[in-house]
């Protein structure tokens, strides 16, 4: 069902016993590294298996059926790695697939939308959400925010160009600034006081966004809050790791070299990356 080729390393030392202690984290690409960095910060003893579905990015332009298929394939692979929990470090997947797959797997699966929505209503009353087209179309953030705090106002903007620009490492390209300005303009006109990163890729754009937003606008990074929720879940289930963690295992469905090069900028080191070929054999 699955095959893999290893780039720059092998992972024989990542034994079944240690894999059982790992938290799985997945995203379409490097966006989920914002969640990974938060795990390093908040849960330094946890071992991590990170999967980037780079063969299918960007997720934000995919249909719900496609997203469900990709997510099921990834979770089936994660299940084979015997993870104890999975963080869906992808807003599009969280918006379109989380409720479906939670019923299909016997380990806890956390999404980023609800933790992000809870944090947003604690910050302000006029909330802007920048998101992928699929996440914005789903209205997942608006619905979650309004359920928590019905008297707030929410505006969403679809940002289709952000993920490709980030994956291409064009953060500091003048074109990226112009694109960001066009996306933020309608939100600034609405005088938002809070901006939610509705995609885990977007915190990589923080310097650009901060330079364009009024100083009083607070930025909400759901990655921070989903990891805090993960910590609570680990304690609730009494499965927090107290031993030294294993080195993070990185796997992608696309080009491992490209991911490793991008990872250097976001992680501060060049990750060792394996390529995993997922099939739809288990997907109905």
C-alpha cells in the first residue's frame, strides 16, 4: 500500500515503540512547520512525525472530495506509524474533513479552526480572517466564531496566491507585498481590530502583513492555540511523553529536496526528509 524512498538518512532508529509515542502533524507543505515550531516550544518532550502532502498542494483550491481523499490517505499512513494523536495543521483540511475523519480513526485528531476561533474572540470584536479559497468558502471560521461570540463581526478574504508564494520562498518579493496589500485592503476598510491567520502558511508572512496593518490590529496564530489544546488533550488522556524525544521524522509526498531547502529557512536547520507514496487503495 505504501512505499518510501529515503533522502539523506534512514529512520531505522525511529522504532515502533517510539513511533507509538509520536504525535502526527500534517499539512499540504511547509505551512504546518508553524505548528511544529510551537510543539518544540510548548511540548519539547514530544516526538513528532511530520507529513507534507506537497504532491497535492495547494489544498486551498481543491474540492471537499479531494481533500477528504488526501486526508484519509495521510491518516491511514499515520495509523501505520502508530501515532498517538494527530494535529491537522491545515485549515483547509480542518474546515472540510475534520468532522468526517474523526469518526473513522481511533486516535484523537485536532484541527486548527476551533482553537483559532476561540483565541480570536478573546482578542477583539471586529475580526478579519485571511484564508485559502476552500477555507473561506466553507465559512468554517465565521461559523465557529459566531457560535462562540454571536455579537462580534467577521469578515473573510480569500487569498489564493499566498500559499504558492510562500512555498516558492518569495516572502520578501515586492510582488508578495502588493498581493498582500490587495487582500488586506477590504479588511482595513472595515476597521478590523483582529486578524486571524486562516492558513498555517500565513504566519510566515508576518513581517509583510504587520508592515501593512494598523499597529492596533492584533494577529491571531491558530498554531499557538492548537498546540495548547494538544497539551490539554495529552494531559487528559495521560499520554504526555516525559522521556527525551526522538528526532523529528519528516516525510513528503512530493520532492524531498525541495521541502528540505524550504525547511532550512523556517526551522533553522535542514531537515532529513523521506518521500512517501500514498495510494488511494483504502479510500472508498
